[in-house]
């Protein structure tokens, strides 16, 4: 059983991006390009992978999100519209699989994780970002309906396109695998075919601007205190790196 350790916290988004880029770069070689799968690719790719060869494939079931991605960044070598639960991508195909804030929206997220392991080459890595359901932010997301999430994005965070095709937020399901305990259990259940090599939490995520940002931070701290520390206000999201 993998023991639950104290969570290493990332101070800012630039640091997080650099950490992920370094893990990807470690997989690069001079003789052939990396095959990277962005599972649930959405509309953005924040990484700078200059000076290495790679082929980037994006999969998403939101056709509009794929169109936005192609028309704005045009950085995908291949786009595939499909469901991560049922799509056929072949065994041992990718060196890196990157999945950011997708699993919490999938009812059968455990099946998707098993697909990732199947699609991944030996010694390849899976990079996952998920909200922590036991952070204050994650807990509130879990217990509130989707219409509230859309309201929050539009009228609190000021994102006017929120909830429209191609734009967050999407309905959430929070399968048990979407948690610190769930990721560890998955690695144990895979009988050493997948190894957890890195785990981080972000302490930089502070949504909103001005007084809204301050108010939301205060509310999170109060809820954390009321929960007797069971819900964390120090971090919101989790970053994992798994190796096959």
C-alpha cells in the first residue's frame, strides 16, 4: 500500500508548468519524436516544448472545444472527437498522456485510467490534474448543482461564455478515483504495472479579482475551520505523475 505523505505545495502557475515540462522533456530522445496524447484537450496548451520533437494528439468529445483549439492555437498534429471511455487508440502508443481537469467530469473515470495505462508505452508517463474533493473548493463543487457552477463562472468570475459549448464548466461526477486515496488505490490495484512518482497540490489558485478574490479566500478559510481541518483551504487542485 502506498502511504499518504504530506502534500508538496506549488507556489505559482509558472512553477507548475515548469514541473510538468521537465517531466515531459525527460521522456524526449534525439532520434524520434515523442508521442503525446492530450486526453480531453479543451482549448489551450500551456507548455513550451521547444527544441524537442513531438507529435501532439488531442482527444475531446466536445466538438466545439476542438474547433476553438484548431482555430486559435492550431497546435495539434491530430484531433480526435471521441469519448475517452470507449475510443480505441491502441496499446503502447503514447510516451506521455496529459489529462487536465477531465476525470472529475467522467462517470467511469476508473475505466479511463485503465485505458491510459493500456495506451501508454512502457516507461511512459501519465500526467493528471484533478480538483481535490477534500479541499474547500472541491467539496463545494461536489455538493452543488451544475447550474450553480455556471452561475459562479459567469457572474462571480466574469466568464460570459461559461457553460456554452466548448467552454467550462462541464457537469461533474467525482468518481472515487478522483482523490488522493483513489489515485493511490488505483496504483495498488494495478499490481505494480503503474507507479506513482510525483504528487503535488497547488496553493496559488485564488479565483476572482479584487474584493471578490479576498471574500472567496476568507470564506474558504472559515469553511476549513468549521470542518476542523478536514477540508483544506491551503490548496485546491492536485497534480500527479504516474509511470508505467
